[in-house]
C-alpha cells in the first residue's frame, strides 16, 4: 500500500486535494485558522492557484477561503501517492 506524500498547501495544484496533516504557526494563528475550518484531518481542495505570490483559493468544509501563498506554505497536507 502506498504511503501518503506530504507537501505544503501552497504546492498543491489547482483541483488537487489533501488532508491537513500539520499547521506550523504560533498558537494564536492556529486558533484563528481553526475558527476558519482549517484543522488537522480536514480535507482541503485548491480551487484557484496562480503563479508568483498571488493568493490561493481553497475549499474546506464547504467554505471557500482566500489565503496568502506565504501562509499556505506553513500548512502541510497529505495526499495519496
């Protein structure tokens, strides 16, 4: 059986999805993200991803969120290989 591959949410391509496996932020930021629905074990899908430093649009728990790419670099997702 294949092991899941872990990568930063910012590296996940448009239309791809994964499960949040780690959030590398200070506790107050982690709590804010949790209130937005981004927490360990949740499925996240990249809806819109552009090049450079433009924000990502993700869907999590039925909600659509815009997220700065530099913030998405601190969220790890596991994907099936």
